[in-house]
C-alpha cells in the first residue's frame, strides 16, 4: 500500500522578528486543513515547533535529512 504524505510548506529567507514570523505563518494557518505546517528558512538554528504548531526549520535540515519532515 502506497502511503501519501501531505504538508503545507511556506518558505522565507529569514525570520528576523515576530512580525515577519506572523506574516509568513498566516497563510499556513488560514488553510483550514489538518496537514502539517512547515516554514523553511535559511536561518533557523534547529527545527522547532512554535506556539501555533508550525514547524520552523532550515533549508539545510530539509535538504540533508530525509526524515526532517516527519520529526
């Protein structure tokens, strides 16, 4: 059986402050679906979930770790 996984992904060059973080996660939170929400950025230090349940991770983690989306 083929297992298909779906994600809502937003990309941002950087998230220097809370205002930029809110701006980038707004479209993800408005989707109204139950898929995992991810923001990929250049400057994230380590993958982490924010207070809205959005995973913020670096592009390097995404590209170099095949299991990064499932953590």
